[in-house]
């Protein structure tokens, strides 16, 4: 049962390392490590060893086991830190009912222009989670806000996660300049230190 949960998590995110899986399952690292080794032996997972931490991806057999089409996943090494921060934030939350990753949202609605990093479902509301680690030019940021227009119109809120006070100020300025549904935007400083 634990192994199926691990396969489903990796399918949901595309690729994960052991530490991320342990956080998402709220399990001991060594327990997860044992399960992962078993899944690799069964050839349900492939291992990418290019980084310091092994990254696990579903194999063709793993996809078949979950009833999915076999797709080759390309790891975006530039996005690993981004995904890691999202998972750390997510693992610290305790009132979330469910969530959808950017990958799941793309699969669900492939024709949309932009997708949030996470869509989090609480008991009484849905919140768009957007992690902003670097400054974007004004047009690119405005384009990002435009993609969330419908969500804001439908009463969703956006939580902007930023690493420091400077980014908080920058995001706040961009939101105020955009000047639409200001009360539905929230900014929180989050870093893993």
C-alpha cells in the first residue's frame, strides 16, 4: 500500500527525491528509502543520479501499474529548488484537504495559458499558490496576473510565497499596480531556513 502511494506521488509531481517523498507522506526517511529500493528492484521506478540527491521517475512499468500511458518525463533541473520549496511549504500545512500540482492542472486543462504552482483546497475555499523567487519584468508579471483573472473572479485567493522582504515588496508593488481584487492577494515570506 505504501509503495502505491509513492508511485502516485511521483506521478503527481513528475519526479521526486526520497526526502520530498518522506515530507509529503509524513514518514521517516529510512522507511521511505526501503520502499523506494523495493520499487527500483521491481523496475517500477527509474533513478536519475545526475544531482547529489537521486531523483525518481516512474518507469514504463510503473506507469502501467497505475493505469497511465507511458510518458518520458524530462527533469527540469532548474526547477528542482522551486519544487523543493513548494513541497516544504505544503508539508508544513495542516488544514489542507487536497491539492493539485501544476503538472496535474496542465493535464486537466491543456489549453489554458498559465498554471499556478499549486491549487490548494481547504474546507471552505481554494487558494492559488504561487512561489516567486526571482523578479520578473513588468509585462511578464502582468501576464501571470492575467492568467489568474478567472480564478480571482470566481472568489479564489492567491497566496504569493516569497523568500525575503525585498521580494515581498516587489510582488506587493506589482499587485497594487495591477489594481484588481487586491483583497484576494496575500503575500507570505517562506524560505526553508
